[in-house]
C-alpha cells in the first residue's frame, strides 16, 4: 500500500514537498494525537518542549495514514475536523494552524462493514474516500506476479552481490499457484533467501520454499476458524 501511495505522491503536484507516513495501528491511542497534531511545551506531563505534529510536517506535501481502520473513534472525530477545516491545533496550543497537504489513507479492513459495526465513522469514510483504489492481493495478480518477482530478484542480487539469478519454469509455475497469504513482503522474503542460498543460477521451487506440500490451498482465516 505504501508503494502505491508513494507513487501517487511522486506523480502529483506535491512531489517536491515532504512525504510523511504513519501506521495508525502501531502507535498507542494515547500517543496518536500527539504524533498527528503535535503539542506545545507543557501541553501535557511529558511535553518538555514544543513538538510539531505530522500534519504540520507534511505541509505542502503528502501525509499517508496507513491502517486508518485501526484509529480509535475519538481520534476519528478529531481527524474529521482537520479534514473539514484544513487546520490543526497542537495539544496545549491556543490557536489553529493552517495546513495544506494531500492526505492518503489505507486499510486492510472492510470499512463499510466497520461502519455497520459502529467501529468507523461514516462521515469520515466519505470524507476520505474521494478517490478509492482497490489493491488486489498477490494471488489475484496473475502474470503480474512474475514482473514483480523479477524486479525483486534483480534488487536482491544487486543488494547481496550474488551474481545473475533467474527463476526456473517450475518456480514460475509454483509462484503463480501459491496463495501468498503474506503478499509482497512474503514474496520478497522468499526471493531474498533463495538468491542468497541457491546453488544454481536458476531458482527452483525448493529454493523458494514452494514444494508441493507448500502449495496446499490457502483458506481465509475466518473460514478456517469456523471449521475448527
């Protein structure tokens, strides 16, 4: 998701401005407001000096809010106000600060379902979802998987200085058959390991950890839990 967001940023009128990314799921709820909006000295018990928030740092550029679906409801309300007013207020601050940045958000959750479950604000969803991009999982990309895999392999051989590498026809078939539950990160991990450890220039299914046993159909977690 971040690679696509970076591509949007680099092709936009904001490309010469800053790029700022934050994973909303990785920051505790009590710290998220400080990270996004900043604070003044003495704004809270740990505020020994002034700190600009990420929205301020992204001014005239792009801010990428990854895993927006994990944002607490209280923060969703504050984010909605930022989008509507185009201004932020630091914690402990006395006045608003105008901002002008492109906002990109991503999630692996079904936000419409989250709205029905009262876990995501409907008004925030429509404010964010001006232009929506659906990124299909790796297993649904068909022949594109080989374009991606060869790019990752070329990057890995250059990074580790292991000489020329390519995929055997059997490895290509195995990669297209495999479900890739870990998507691009899993593919990249397998390719890096194979590039380093393989004895031959052509990578085999075994080098990729894609033996017949590994090619068993991958089922959604919910389905597997229900069967269990």
